């Protein structure tokens, strides 16, 4: 595996740490900035909102740009906004920096996925993407509790400086490891050849890893193909699942640090340990989910979301008992992250070869939910229902996600019945639409 793949994974680890570490820093940030904890929670929503906007816009804007140049630009912006965040005297500037940093992060995610695919042969693409996107999971295991630990001992601003430093290291790695320019068009067989350093001269498919146009395709024709790929009804149901699945977990996670100290009664020194348990559960969940999602996406989603309902409700009911919360927090991470691979399977099952925009919109859909979750949780807390009410919000979002899963399965079954012509073979369908396999 080219070491550039690991560099990209490290960069996403740094950015993922920034996205999630605020869950353990909100009380200190709120006190320092002179705002309420729910208002500080909007810093998480702002980041998610920036991801919503940035993913599709920057995916299309960089179709013709050198990937290394784009990735370095995104990381450069990310470093600068975290320096600004660490130095900011007030809440408003920090909120603006979170929006801009998330916009750059979303662009990096989309371009990094395409770069990873182009750096390896076709039979290694899944493994390469698992390493790159796995940076997010590692950030929940190491980065989030680490950022919380740094914030508690050196102040929350030190956590921002740490993310800026990690991102600067990632910039140096990207500059050294990734080849310049865009991949050349492949031959007629669509196969790209790899060099000794892992760079490729071809992208597979129709000229790029996303299959958008060949060497002779104009930008206009590529954009039209990308927009046509977005018209499948099942795709938008899958996006609904995206928006609700991960965010159902985030509603609880966003206020977990405040709940642990304000309701459960744990000392601040124990919060990083509980967050590490969440990360360990998340790592186990995404590992198991990745193994079964291809064959059983609907069943994986159903089990995962049912688990989030149970874990969230359990945290809400048992928030005053440390033992109960400590047991349930890793289960919340495991069930919540187990659904992530299955969601992606459902999205890509509904698009053709032009999938850059559809793939980038997955990030947007996830972060639509991540924008709503802290906001809704903050509304419940602000209304006087306490920190445990955020967990009830998460449970309700998971129930809604189960509804989208059932709707998607029903649409798939109807499509399969319509696809059987008289005397002809049926079109291929996902193997577990009955939810029973």
C-alpha cells in the first residue's frame, strides 16, 4: 500500500479530531467565552453545516484541478482557521472559523477519496479507502479523548493549537507523498498501471475514479452526468438514512462531556476515559459493520439503529448512575458506527459511474443530521429538561432512521418486481431486502 494512503488517513484523523473533540470541551469553552453550553454546542452544528455546504460544491469545483494542489490548499486553510480559533477573543469569530474550517475539511474528504482510488490498483481500492476514511474512527479512539485531555490540562485553546500542528504535519506529508497533476486517461481496457511509488497513470472506469467522462469529456458534460446520477428516488431515501443514522448518535455524544460531569457526577479527569470507551466501541462497530454491510446493508442498518435507540434511551434513564453510563457509552459508539459502511453501500447502489457528486453528498447528508442533532439537543437542554434530554433526542432520531430504512427496503422490493421482464432475467438486487438475511 503506498504510504501516501496513510498520509491521507493521518490528515483525516487530524480533521476528525477537530470535528469531534468539542464534545469533551463544551463546558470549559462556554465558561471562557461567556455563553451557555447549548450555545457552545452550536459550534458543533456550525462545523457540520460547513461540511454540508463544502462537500458538493468543492467536489465539483475541483474536478479539473490537480489533487495535490487542492489537498494542500484545503489543509492550509484548515491550519489557519485553527490558529485563528485558538487566538480568538470571542464566540462569534470562533463560530465563523468553525464554518470555514469545515468547508475546507469537506473539500479535503472528497478529493482525498478520489486520490486514494487513483493511487492503487482496482483490486486494492476498498482497502485504500478503508485506511483513509478510517482516520475518522481513529480520531474518536485517540484524538477525541486526547484533545479533551489537552483541553482540560492546558485549556481548550491548546487543543486547537494541537489540531493546527497535526494538520501542518499532514500538509508536509501530502506535499511529499502525493504525485502532482491529475491522472491521465486510461487505455481502452480501463485499467490504470501503477508505478513503483504507487502513483497511477490511469484511473479505471471512464477516465477518473469517479467514472465521470473520459479524456475527451468536457466539464459541462461531466457536470450533466453528475446531476443525472442524482435523480434516483432510492438515492434520496439513502441520504435520509445518512442524515438520521450517524446524527442520532451525535445528539447524545455532543453533550456527553457535560452530561458526565453535570448529571452523572463524574470528575472531569474521568471524561477522557469514557470518551476513549466510546471510541473503542466505534472502532469495533465500524469493523463489524464493514464486514457485513456489502451483503446485508438493510439488516445492518436495522440492527445498528435499534441498538442506538436502546443505548440512547438507556443513557437517558440511567444518566444518574455512572456504572450504567460507562457500560452504555461504548455500545452507543458501536451501534452508531456500525451503520456507516451500510449507508455508503446503499448510496452507491443507487448511482451509476458518475458518482463524484453523489459520493460527496453523502458527507453533506451526514452533516445535515449533525447540524440538527446538537441544535435539537441544545433546544431540549435550554428548555430545562437537562442534559439527559439530548439522549432522548438521539433515540427519536434513530427511530426516524429506522423508518427510512424500511422505506428504502420497500422501494427496493418494488423495483426488483418491476425489473423482471416476461421471459427475461431479473435485475440484480441487494441480497437482504427482506431484512431476514
